[in-house]
C-alpha cells in the first residue's frame, strides 16, 4: 500500500515505522523537507522524504499526524491532492486542564472531512501515547491492543483495518465518523485519569462478560456468597 504521512513528529515516526516494516511504500511529508529527510532516514526501509503536497499526492492512505490546530488548514490546502484518498486522523484536540477543545462543535475528524470533502476520513490511533505505538507489537498480558476506528466509507475502513493488523493490533468498529468525537472525548478523559490522577483508566470498565450486568450464573454465585 502507498502511504503518505503529513507530519514529522512522534506519531508520524511511530506509525510509519511499523508500516515500513510491514512492506508498505511510505512517503514522509513535512513543511520542512530537511526534517522529513531526517525522519525518513531514521525510519529506513525505503521511506522517502517529500513536502506535504508530495506526501499527500503519493499515498492511497494519507496519515494526518498533525497538531489539532494545524490539521484542517493543511487538509484545506491539499484538498485536491486528497481527493478520493483515505485520510487517517490520529489527532487529539485536548487543551490545558485536559479540556476537549472541540466541545460543542465538530470533532477534529469532522473538521478534516469538511476541509477536504473529497477524502474519506477515518479516526484511529488517538487513544495511546506514541511510545505504545512503538512497541513491537503492542500486546499486554497476551492480548493485542484493540484500536477503535470511526469512518463512513467501507473501502477506507478496510484499508485502515489492514494497517492496524500490520502493527499487531486488532481493529474494532467504532461506528461512523459522527462518533469520532466520542473517541476524542475518551482520549481527553483517559489522559486526565492517567496524567492528572495517576489512575488506571482500564479499571473503570468491567470485563466484557459483565458489560450488560452480571450473567444469571454470576448473579446466582453472588447471591450465594452474600448469603454466607
């Protein structure tokens, strides 16, 4: 698969490294071509440097690894180059005090879609620190990391699912692009719990078997224990 990467920061580095190792044709694009050259050289494996437009034009999938404030503006400038492409958004619009910067308005992913209306936007890879994405693979206690995806175009989702699996992770259907804001809000909550409170965010959700409440068997066991 041909992948263009918009950005030369930590997320661009972490995700592109996996995809180069998986055999994809990756072009790193930056406003500063020298930074793109340095990142492409560090990643190796045939990764190529380019400007932002060159990276957008090169990819069947284009990763927008850009700060929230810059993403929509870059997508608007590149809208012709992004026409018909998968535009993958991993940004988190989280501000001071772990505040969701999009509160009351469109999500970051929806803003990208509005800026480049011919692209097929998919939200993914926004729930973890970049160092988690550097793991080979991200597996915890024998269980691969699950990656929720939100998007409206099934062909685009198929491509992104492949990229998720190439990292050793498992894709999870998160719904249409209108639900991307929920992923972004989840990231804001998790970051506040992890960084602000030092809490284990995983501990706030019960195991899947208990998601709809205890099963009849579990309820019976609970009553038995309570009666002792």
